[in-house]
C-alpha cells in the first residue's frame, strides 16, 4: 500500500482545512486508517482513526472539531478539520494498519504540513 496526503496549508485560527489521503494497491477497504500529527519537538500522535467497519475514534483535543471519513471506492480517507487552533499545527500523516493497531506496524504516507497562525 502506498499513501499520499494532500490538502495541508496555512490557515488562520478558526478556519477549516480538509486533508485527503489517497491509497494505491489492493485491499484498501480492509485496513484501518489513521491520521497522526507531529508537532515540532513532539512525538507523533494519533489524532483520528477509522476502522474497516467504519468505527471512529478521536484524540480528546479534536473531538467535535475534526471528522474522519473514508471512501473505499476512491481508496481515500479524509480528515475534515474545523475551528482550527494554533496547537493543531504540525505535519499530518496518514497510516494504514491492520484492524485498529494504531501504534503497531503499518504503511505511512509522506505527510502534509498544516500551519494555523494569524
């Protein structure tokens, strides 16, 4: 599986962005898909995940603001980010995993930068 993120950029606080992660290869629908954020000087952390069955989970700080979704026909997973805050700044990566093993092995994309600043 190869993954390619897009949609990052510079946005003002309170603004919105939609990230996309397009996959190539087979069996996309069988993977759990996660969005991770790595802020400068910090470890990479799971922001949102969606299983092959559509079950979602979110990191507490983004609940109610971010929405993860997937389109298996397009082999794409999305992260809609609303009410963005400066602390949301970082490189966002998508990852394909088996089941919901978010911190185990898997396939990573190259990342896309999100900067929230006025």
